[in-house]
């Protein structure tokens, strides 16, 4: 039996009959109820999971009627739900061609379009839109497809635009009373493009949460998103709406400490003196946030600084408790000036609230005002000025416009300068103008730049901290970078097998048949190296992870193994083909790290593998210097014997001998000093050059050197000279070098399994007195034997002769 959600059948011969019938067919979806239907839908979902198109088409043709639009009884998933969740575009297109309906809903009421929008897959969403789905469908919570697009990515922004173009409701309200615009404005600082797109599509600018009364404008002001706040206000949002706790948008802007949002709200005539249920004004929250410009601006725009909250605290006292000196200073000025501004000073400049609101509004609509008076070259008469302000909805009365005009027309020319009106220089007191806040901000920004910077330590002009994002791309399948590898999980039933009772044969261990495989966990490859996790490393290398992968700190697994001193792991990585001369951000090679730790065995292994013993780091430091710093005499001796230069210097002129005097022991210092003394003096070599004469008479080669006075040794000839080798080859006297391999360790035949098992059994057996030690006696036997020897031992020579006679 089929359980249809909705089925509409109409007969129509109009041109729209096919489209209407298709829409009605889309709404017919059923849950599999009978045993045959349940088995077939589960089988079909299995083939979809595997992506077998041939088997899918066969089941759709030969299965029960309308099988492709059935849903399984547990979660209500259909074929499109599974294909969309797998991000399989080809499979979705294939299922739609077989007749799958895009409006099938699961038990939670979600359609495939909602899942595609949540994943941000615009390709699948466009395929679904080709079948004209019903975009007014909502889930069990009353949320439409737009609720599933609320993620701060460009993909979700494009999905939102596509959904709105195909008829999605921009004023969708969930069953809990949350408007889609309010929900997106809760994170407007991240989802600003989504909020602006919704407002352009006709979303209600006064949308509010039906439960709390918080509007979208309040949410945007709380996050401090200036573009969203400005767009909501220009679309007709009411800045004076109050929620259930008596908060308006200015309260939320003061909470966030965003001064620019408060300025914009003032330009749209927001009431700054609203007191909420806790008897707090916006000034209390600005004082708690420590925003001195906001405190000054709110006090100037009508917020009473002498109002106390329910706890009996002024805004100044709140700032004092928090130790905010800048806010305390502004609040003290506001308390002294409160009420004085109402007194007339007799001048043309004013600080009345209506004039300040008009000044803030003119700065907000500056571009529109300049465009409106462009034909009059920035000037306008009284009638034109009134009509423009009225058409633009300025928050001012006609008689107040005349006051502003007369303040600008001192010469009686009947014209007003629009630029002067926007700046407010002719009718607003200087301390109340917006230019005061902008100039203060610029001075603060330029102040530190004028000071001379103190010379600090030398900073390298290259990034040496972490790997840049360009060098750690994600894998082709969307997985993490290569230095994040999958952790190996041993699927063994610990209730049956453990270290003391392992399975007799791998076939016996059938745990993976019934133990659920855990989800993939990715960890840093160098964490595995530190912990000696060879199983995870082997799994990663089999999956194609390069053995010389660098983590975010430029360290390869071989470097990390050398740092931790793990000889077996270093040997394993070298067998996998690790590069022994790979460098990190400081140009340290694995040999640098091994020598720095004083690990002689690892140093020998790296040198035998071809590591450069004279590799230079960023400061020209060599592995020999690192070995001297580690105070490892054996490492220093091995590196010197392997060809490390003892006369190498760093960029600061520090030699190996200097390092030995500062870090090394006395033995290391004497060793380095001895090797340095054996080096030829470069000054003597330059002052007394050698003269080499090559004679070919009789096929012999003669080489003579200039000798000095008697008693001086001749200057040694460089054995690696190209001229000397060329002469030797010509004369047929090449040096013969023995290249036969002499193993350091002579290995015998490996032990058999029975021999190994007998050795293990012998080690586990208890020690017995009779078998293991022939001459071992227990304490009682030792004393008994000692007493017998003492009794039988002859005391004199006479007794000895008598005993020998008795024995004979």
C-alpha cells in the first residue's frame, strides 16, 4: 500500500496543463509500507550509495510501481536525498532523468533542494531547479530553503540568489516565530552579502522575532555590521522599535561598542534616550564597553547621563568600576553640560536635538544631496531646498528648514550653499559636528607614525613561523593537507585477543566482520613520528602521502625522528626514500637536528646515507657546530673524521673553535684545536707558492717544490690537484684504491622458529638450583660443607702424613 502525502489529478487541455500536472505529480511521494516495498527501496538505496547506474535503472524498471519516489520507513530518505548528500552531480542528473521528484520530503520535512542548499552545491541546485520544484515547501520546523543557505561562503550566497530567483519566500517565518532575515542578521558580520541579497529581494526590513520582539535591525546593530544596518534603515526599517526588554537598536549598538552604527542610527532619527526595563540607557552600555566617542556622542544627541539604573549606578560610576579613564572623562563633561545646551546663547549656531539630527541625516545622504543640487552648481533657493528635503524624507519641519536657510543666507542673496549645509559649519556648534569625531580619529591614526621608531633586534624579512596556505593545499578529494594523515585503528576484539593471547593466524582474527569501523581521524604526521606510530605512517605512505611532507612548521618526518632520537624510525624513513638533505625554514637538515641532540648512531646513519656534513643553515651554522654545542665528543669526532670542516664560520664570524670554547667540554676544545693546528696556514701558502715541474722523460713524473732555508719543512703538495692527477694518469702511475666492501658486522644464519621459541621459553622459565647453576648451594648446604671441610682439614704435618697412610 502507498501512503501518499498529496495527490492532485486534474484534466485540463490548456497550454499550462502539462506544467500543472508535473507540479501535482511532484507532490506525490510515498513511504514504503509493505515488505516488498521496504526491501526494494533499501536495495535501491544501496545501489545509489555504490553509484551503480545500471542496477539502479534495472530496479526502477522492474521494481514496484513508483519505486524511485518511495522513501525508506526509518528516516524517510529517498533516492535524491542520498545522491545529494553524497554531492554526486551525475547521479542526481541520472535520477532526475528516470523520473525522481525534487519535492520528496524525509521525516524531518527536508527536500533535496534544502540539502543541496545546506551543502552549498549550486550545480545540484541548478539541476533540481530545472524540474521546477515547489520553493514554498517548508520542513517540520517551518523553515524553507532559505534557512539552509545561512552560511558565510560564496557558494551559499549563490545558492541563495538561485533560490530567490526560483520563487523562494524572502519573508519565510519558522514555527518558532523566527524570520529568515532575523536569523541571518544574528551573524551579519559574517553573512553581510546574504542579508543584503535578502533585503534586495523584498525581505521585510522590520522583520522581528515573534517571541522576543528583537528585530533584524537590532541583530545587525549588535553584530556591528554597518552595511546591513544602513540597508535596513534605507529600506524603511524603524530604528525606534522596542523589544520585550525595552531595548531599541541604539542599546544593541552601544553593547557592541560600534560607534559608526550609532552615528548611522542618529541620522535616521533614532531615539537615544530610551530606558529599558533595567532602567538603563544606551549610555550605560557604552560606558561598560569603555567607548569614549560613543559616550560623548550619545550625551550630545539627547541621552541623559544622570539616569541611574536599578542598581542605583550612573553611567560614570559603571565606567569607574571598570577603570575606563577615557569614558569617565567624557561622562563627567556630559554631566556638567547636561541642561546647559537648552539655554539660548543668542548666536546663530545651535545644538538643538532637531538640528543635530538633521546634520547627521545630511551626512548620511551626502551623495544624494550633491546629486540633487548638481544642476544649480551646489546652490539652491529656499523653495528648491524645501522641496528636495521633503522628497528625500528629511527628519525636519518646514519652519525649521527656514531657520537653517536663514543661518546660511547672511548676505540676503536668497541662496544656500549645499556643501556648507552638509558640513554644518553655519548652524551647528563645532563640538557637535561629525567632523570633530572624524578628525580626532585621523589624528590618533597619524600620531604614532610621526614618532621615530626605536631600533629593535634584527628581524628576518622572510616568514619563518608557519607554512603559508599556498604551500599546504587540500587533497584532490577535498581532504585535509598531506601532513594530516589518517590514524590507524586496529580492528581487533579485545575480549578475545590481547598481547598475551594473540590470534594463532591472521585468518583466525575475524573481528573486522562484526566490529564497526570507526570514523576516519586525521592527525599530524609528525605526531605519529614522535609517538612511534609506524602503523599510521605505513598506512599514509600506502595512500600516496609523500615521505618528505612538511607540516605547518616546515618539519619533515625524518627531521622529527632525528629530533626525538628514534633510530629505528630514522632507518625506516630512509628505507622509504626520505631526503637526507631536506631543509626547514631555518635551512636545518636532518643532520643538524641529529647532531644538535648528540645522537651518534643517527648521525652515522645519515652520513652513510649521503647527508652533507658541511650543510649550512640560515646563519651558516654547520652540523659540526651543533654537535659541539651538544657536548657530544663522539659526534664531534665522527663528523671531523667524515670530512666536516673545522675552519667554517657563521655570518657573524664565529668559528667551530669559538663554539667549543663557549659550549664544548675541555676534551672537545682540545680535539678541535688539534684539528685546526693541522690545517695549513693560508698566509704561508700565499707568500711561498709552490712551483710544479712536470717532466715526461722516460715516462717519469718529477715534481719539485721551493724550499726555504735549512731546517724548514717543504710545503706539502695538494693531493687533490688536477695537474697532479693529470700527470699521474699520463705517466701511468694512477693511485689504486681498494673498493671492496668490508662489512662492519658479520651476520650468521638467522635462527629458526623452533630455536626462537625455545629461547623465549628458556627466558620465561624459573631459575632452578640443579639445572641452571651446578655450583650453587642453598645457605644450609653451604654451612654444612664448610663445617665438614674444617673438621677434615689436617692441622699439622704429622696428621697429614698419618691421613695419607690411612688412605693408601
